[in-house]
C-alpha cells in the first residue's frame, strides 16, 4: 500500500528534503565537513550540551563524515544535482585529511571541528583501532567512487581495504574473520562478531565488488557470507539462544554471552546482506535459506507480549535479549534505522522468494517510517519513537553516528528496489565521470541481480543521447577526452506477475492480523487465494466476484 513502493519517485523528493536539513544546519564552510551533534530544531550542540565530554567544543565525528559523504553522493545519483557532490567531497576531504593515522595506518573515530583528534571524550576509541570505524570509514568513500570514479578516491578505498585486510583479518584455518578491536599499533587483536562481519559487507565488501567486478573482492564478500551462515546463523539452533543470535564472540568464534541484548536491526540487516550475497552467486542456497530463517523468525517469534515484529502497528521492534527472549533495553520502541533494515531485508528477499509475507513486512516497515519518523515541523527524522509512533523517545537529529546516512540509504534503495525488484519498471541514476586522456570502460551495477536480469536501456551525456554502451553487460565505453554527467536508465528483465500496479493498490485485506475471519476486496480475475498464517502455514481458497470472506 505504501506510495514509496508503488510510486518510487517520491523517494527522490524525500532525499532532497533530508540532505537540505544537513546543508542548512550542520555544514561548516570554514573548516569543512559537518558538525555531528544537532538537536531537533537544527542547532549545533557543544560537547557539553551533547554530554560527550566535560570540556566545551564542537565535534565532528569521523563516522558522521563518511556517512554524510555517502548520503550526498547518493543524493547526486538520484537527482543529478552536482552541488551534492561538492558536499560529499567536503565531508570526504575532512575525513581523509584528519581521520587517517599516518603513523600506524587505519582510521581514528572522533575529531573536533578544526580536525584535531578528539581525545577529550568520556569514551574514546581513538586510543585503539575499533573495527566498526575501520569498516565504516570506507562507506562514503566507496559510494563517492561509484558516483565519480575519481582515481584519488579509489586510492583511499585500496588504502583502507589493505589496512583492514593486513591488520584485522584472522587467517588461521577454521577461525577466519575480521577482529573487532586492536591497540593503536594493531597489537592486541581481540573479538569477532556481527560488526566486522555483517557491517563489513554493508559498508564496502559488496559495493566495492559490484563497482569493480574484481574476483578477489568477490571472494572476500562470499567468504564473509559463509562466516555469517557458519558462525552467526548456526547459533539460532542452540538451545541457549531463545531468539535472534548472539552478536559477540571471542577470537576463536566462541560466544561471549548468551544473555546479551540483541539488536533486531542487526538481525534484519543480516538477512539483507545474505540476500545481496545470494544474488551475486545464486549457487549459494545456504545464503538464501539463512535469510529466510531470519525473516521467518522475525515474523513469527512470540514470547508472551514480546515479539520481534509488531503485528498491531506494523514494522519491527527495537531489541530483545537473545538468551531470555524478553525485551532488551528500550526493546519495544521503534528505531529509525531498524525500520530501514526491515524494508531492505524483506524487499530483496521477496524478490528472491516471492513470499508475500516478506512484501507485507517491507510495506509495513516503510509505511511506519514514512508516517511517523519524519519530523514535519523541523525536518529530517527522529531517532526513536514508541511502538505506536505517537511518542517521541529520542528527537536529536545528529550525533556521533546519526547523520544523513540511514535516511538517504532508505530512500535510495526504496527507489531502486521498488522499481527494479518489485515493479520491474525503469530506474535512472546519475554519474559524473570526468574526461580522461585514455578511453574509459565502466561497468555499472547499482544493485545485485542474477546474470542478465539487470540491463541498461538508455544513456545521456550532459542531456544528449549517448549510444556507446552495452545493454547486457551494463558497460559504458567513454572515448578519450570525453566525459561529464551521465544519466543511466536501468531496467530489470523480469516482469511482475501482477503487471497492473493500479490493481494492486485497490486490493484491500482486513482485518490483519486476525483470529477468526479475513476480508479481501478488489480482486480481478483471481480464482484462488493463498493465505500464509503467522506460523508459516499456507491455506488455499477459492475466490468469486473479486471479494472473499472466510
């Protein structure tokens, strides 16, 4: 039912509104980059006001810089407005000029507004190398490179990847994976788990492969997928785990705690990355099956009044303790980025499986987000609401981790996934490729799909038809000394079984959920209905005259 799915162009306007908030309130034209701590109204907060230190200064989290760079690169790709690339570059320049440890390699986490490293925090990961930062620093770099193919930006991708591969990868046979923590000089490596496995894929492993089609990058991407299924998903069958999976492990992949709070957003994100991995190698049925296992548990789990999915108001809750099966801290609230994962994971796996429950999960997630999380007074999105969406729990717009990233990523993939995975209608993106002295051959793969199912149908260069492209391989052949702004239109070759989108919008199912009867109105030329209940059982019924009551 969501217009964000049925009319995906609305997501372009949403992105414009989101990034404008950050231009108006957080951009620093003096020192570059973006301030991190922003209150609901758009005021930049000092470190004391944000309660991150006892000294007063303005902060620029390096995590937020890479996330801003990501969001503005995506805003350009969706709109063609090259001003957004200027803001993306400003955030990247701040990160690259101030965030890199020139002595030991790797990334710092926090900086002050002038770029000096922030060691005045209550909590200070700058004293070591935090795996979260090492992976997330690449997020905006990779996205900017996808939009521009800037050689200098690419050199930083290689620099960052080499750092984590050389310093944080455990190559011991049987224990492979990225470590979570290290000392500043890369000694004392410790811990493994969700962040440096799943987030390694979301931040750079998948996208760097899609951009370059590099075999070594694909191998690492697939290896991370294997680690997810072997190490994380396998714990779901452990009797000590009531729901979700434990996220923290020691160096030998032994669970650190069976009774820690588990993030539902992390759980759903795992299904998202597994779906992406499967579409890059459809021989890996274990990826597809593991994603299904996650989404089915998300939909069906119930322990008294505790559940992963809110079957009353729609969308996923926030957190559950993996060992007790009870609410975690603020567990029955709704979180903005968890709703995003609810959509991403469900929509991509609906495309793979055609399970209508997954489409409903995607629809509920994006509908709840669009209806409740957007601040219609001051702009941007709230961080956390109650389960009904009527009580704001956290209203700050920016902090060390919240930037434009998750909101823009949500609308970016809602645009692409809805068009190409669900509606099977064209979607256009913009790229800015500068002229080079030699011919450029650039392959474009914005989302993963099976071989041959994603194609380029048309290209313009600075508004003029450009014909030097290969439809099937999605390759642009750009002559020497030629470049500019390319508008590339993609189309998926598969077609929906319900081709008339207007007909889909007219179908009404109510009440849902229900315990006794259900009405389905608006069906045309439908003779049988398959209904899947909360246990996953399918029921097939006959249908007459476009209306069915049972």
